[in-house]
C-alpha cells in the first residue's frame, strides 16, 4: 500500500516537472520582440523546408545565435 502511494506521488512529481513551460529570454528584450525573433527563426526554417525535430533544433540554434536562452 505504501509502495503504491510513493509510486503515485513520484509519478505526479515527475509529471509536474515535465509540464513546466520553457520560454526564450534575453535581457532587455520585450516579450513582443522575443515573439518576433522566434517567428523569424521559424520562418527561416520553414523556407528551408525542414520539418519535425530537426526544424525545432534549427530554431533553437537560431535563437541562441541571436543571444536568447531557453529558460
């Protein structure tokens, strides 16, 4: 009984950690401008006709090149 309770609590804690949303941040840049930079990176990736995980990886590199960090 106790083992099942601990297992359930562990799964709930893991799910809570996994659901926290990460956002791009850069000191001195507004949320509006951040969204514009992110859209630009996604657009450039789309022009290259890259899809899926590789596309998200390229968007990540693009944002990092602009000085943003995912937090």
